């Protein structure tokens, strides 16, 4: 909030605003009430109204998330006559709303005037699934009267904006005249509900009562003579369904088919994410079921999922991809956009997003539409929006503004690429993944250490923008574990653009000290695992390049070592595996080049600050001191000085240095089979 304005608030109003924040967050954090940052709340006194501003989410809102408006100026919207032309009228109303704003840097909710027309201090407007199950049903009004009598106000569907405000204002006036009191609950067909009161606890009680009544009636319908439908039963007994493993043969190809080049001939990669459960399975198993969710029920469904989706009614993988290749160009030409939702029979619903955050929103909103369709079975069946209503929302400036905010803005050299980094829970791998996250990549942290890996991913997602990070527990020494890693990565992001084989271990020692068991362990992790990873991930990458633009290249990058470029005293197990790794890189590069898959190694110098070197118990400085690797060294500091003296640039290699090498290798398409040294000059190639 503007500091000068905030200082003018008296203590009473400050307390009320804190209550407004409290009730907003209470409902905003619960997906039963709010999805995709929807809903809005307000508080008003005689002079001013505080209402959620566009672009702010109720779940995290604070004082700065509310626009403050002058109520006297707002009342002019009731008295003024506006143009009959829809676009001109909405522009005029927007201008008057802005004129009423005291906080000029926030756009007030389009429903501000409705909040202002309700004569209670607090108003909470939400879109609960159960409420919209009734409001998007054929018996919306009659069932509302049966369940709640005439104490609640019902508004038939009206295009949002000024026209809806006037409709609500007139209905409130009629309610007052007839009943001599203010309506505290207003239901909007195909839109949601407003609950108002002079204190927030009354609002909570009202919502609790409404949801309890609806829940009881839905359960009664489910167990009645009509037995509810299978959809209603699935809604009441939610059950997750595993996504079939063959999605790894489908999603990467679909992702490339929907990714398009922009005006500068740059490929704009999409992100795909799949979801499945008992209810989704029901609506996607047959076309006659899917038809009930094929049209939007609410404006949010249009804003986030568009008004047309794609249903592929095929079972075999090859048939699904053949259909997609034929239908997607027609869909794009006919509707002017790629589908945001692709429903696959027997597999689930796939979100097609401009980024990972958008995929989450699409799935949440579309799954909510599915739940609405199921709940509506208790009230006579679904009542979707008409084409005329859909067209209004699709072209309405306010919803296009919301759509642009939801899309987010993200730029970076790895924008919207999915990058798997093994051994990324901590240390060097974590540092590399962190830098690539900053460049816009979706990151899969693959590591054996789940406790540390989950913490790392949580930290990543706290600073991510529209990209995301996920953790997959992975043992790179086992092919089955790597296959699960690839499966999970594709379910979350739709494909893998770059696989960074970073996981490694080191056991120092000369011929006398090195045990066969330690030698085998180091070799299995540092050498064999690179082969296992490449074998599994290259199958997916071949699919992507086969279905993608000729300008699309995939990358496999091994994080090797300077020890892969020259021998390492008392460290032959590590150096031998790394030498062998470069041999694998060159061989893989030759085999995969025809598929536009580049394979390269990066050979970093020493990362002195990381735990590999600096851990006081078993770091390399300690190991090398004990192994006598540095002649004459008596302390850890002696070992540190010895290694730093060998680097012409007098610095260790950092994750930032390596990530720059990764980005270079990903950017270009003329290098493969290379071992890129990043050693500060310690190793120079001939």
C-alpha cells in the first residue's frame, strides 16, 4: 500500500483490514474454494472500499494486494448511462473505476461495483466446487429454493462486467423492498457465490452451513434410486490412478507437435503435464462420457483452459500419435490456438502450457470442471455455458488481462527446457541445477538422498518464477531406477531436453590402499551409470527429434573432471572412470548425431568450496592428506594451497562456471563428442 495512504488509516480500519487478509488467506489456500488465484474479497466503511486487486492471489495476499476506492465516486457507476456498444461500455466503466481508485498502481477487481452494492462490511466471493456443481446444473434455481428457501438471492447467468453489476444491483433493491433486509448470500448461475456479513466469523459459519447442506444432498442423490452416476460415485470416493507407463512414448511426441516457432523462427517449447484419477478416468474412457466436460461451465474454465479441448479416442500408442499429427494442425487453423487440454482415452488429461506453472493451473481448473460436471448429476445434470456466453468471455478485455497475468513472463537461455540433473540434491549438482533454474529451466533433481533432495527442490520452487523443480529419488547404478526417473520427468514436464549425468563418487587411494570393492563402486557410479542413463534417456530424445522441428536438438552432458583429461596420482579409480567417460561421450556422439542428439562432456577443475572437497570429515582435502597424495603436506591448508597453486587463474571452478559451459553446449548445434575443460587453465588441450 502507498505509505502516505497507509499512514492515514486509523487503528479501527487497520484491524478490519487484518481481518480481511485473514479471511482471504483462509479460503484462498483451500482448493475447494479457490483455484488459479480466483475469487475476490472486500471490506468497506462509509467512505472507502478495499477490494482484491487483479493479479493478486487470495492465498498470499497482504495489504498491498488490495485496491482502495472512493465509494462516492463508485456510486457514479450506478447513476451514469453508458454506451450500448459492449466494448465501448466496458472501456468507459474501466475508466470510471480507475478514476475512483485511491491506489493508482493497482487494478481493482471487475466485480468491485457488486461488492460496493452489498451493504455489509465484508464480502467474500468464491467459486467452491460444490456450489458450482449446483449453479452449473439444470435445476440450479429450483434446487436452490428447495435447499435454502427464499433467504438467498439467485441471479440467472448474465455476462460479467457492468451488465452483471446492474442485474445484481436491481435484484438487491427488489430483495430489500420485498423483505426489508439485505441479502447476505447471492448465487450466480455458472459463476459462484457471494457471502457477506459485518464480521468474518459470520461469513465462515454461512459457508460452512452451505457446504454441509450441499454435501448432504449430493450424498443422498448418490445413494438414491438413480444411484447417482459412476461419475458422482467417483467424486465422493476420490482415488488416484497411476498414469500408464507408455506415456513416455506419447507425451514427448505431443509436446513437440504443439511447440511452434515464433516470428523470429525460434522454437517456443511447451510444457506438458498429465494427471489421472478415478473421476478423470471415467470421463475420458468413452466419447459419450467426455462430451459432458467438453464445454466450459464457468468463465475461469475459458480463461485458463480455452473454450475448446482435444479428445483423442484411440487406444494404441501409434494411433494416438497418428491422430495427433492429423488433428493438431486442423485444430490450430480452425480455432486460432493450440489446445490447452488434450484428453487421452485410458491415460488421463494433459495440460499444454506455456510454462510449468500454467500447466498446474490448467489441470486444477479443468479437473474442477470435471468435478462440477459430476456434482451436477445430483441436481439434474450439467448445464454448461452457451456459445454466445463463451464468445463474450473469450473476447472480453478483462479476461484477456487475467489470461496475460496467468501466462507469466520468463526469459532465459534455458527457458521452458526440461533438464534432469543427477546428483543434484547438494554440492556441485545442486549448484548447477540452481543456475539453470535461474535461466528458466524446469529442473528434475535426481538423487539417492530423498531428505536432502526434497529440501533442495522446496528451496528451488520458492525462487522459481513460472518454471518448476521436482525431486525423483534415483539410484543411477540401477537401470529400473533411471527408467522411473525418466517416466516421472515426462509426467511432470512432457519431455527431457537435456540430461546432465553429474552423479559421481570418489574413493582416493593408491594401488596398495584401493580395495576391489571400492574400485568397482567408483567405476559403477562414474562410468557404468553414464551408459545406463544415456541408454534410457536417448530413447525419449529420439522420439522428440523425430516429431520436432528440424531446428530442435537434445543434449546429453556428462559432468566429467579434469581427471578425465590427465592421470591423477593415488586416484586411479576415479580418473580411470572419467577417462572412460570421455570415450563413451565420443562414441555416443557418433551414434546419436543422426538423431540430432548432442553428447558432450564438461571437465571442471576443482570446486574447493563444495562438500566434495571441503567436508571436514571425509572431503577430498581430508582424504588426500590421509592418503599422502600431496608430498610434504601436514595440514589440510597445505593441501588446499598445493592445488590452488596449480591453477593459472588462481581460482577454483564453481557451479556458475560449469552452468555457463552447459548453456554454451545447449545453445550451439555444431559441437558434439567434445570434452570441454573449465579448469582455470590448469589443464590445456593440445
